[in-house]
C-alpha cells in the first residue's frame, strides 16, 4: 500500500444503497434433493470450503452453459 492507503477501523455504510441488480443475479427456489445428493455436495464443501448450495449452483450452471443433456432410457420390467 502506498502512502495514505490505510484501512479504517470502521466504515459508515448508512448512506450506502443496495445493488439494484442483486435480485437479478440469483432467484430463490425450492428444490427437493435426495439425502445422498446433499451429502455428496456437503462432502465436497468440507474439502473445498465452498458452501454446498454454491457448489450445486456451479455444477448446474456448468451443465446449462455446456448444454449437457441426460441420457435417460426407461426400461420395461421383464
């Protein structure tokens, strides 16, 4: 840091304003996930330090960005 570049002990945010685009960044939804899926992402959280909901979002974003599709095949019981 240069001369005069010191951190203050306190900052006054009373005149600050919220990001007007914040609501557009993410949308809160309800999603039902099975316990093993949640446990999987929570396990990754422990090693990465990234919250599991963020990890799920990153994974789904990667799927959407790369137009990944599932290969599903429904079989009739024999």
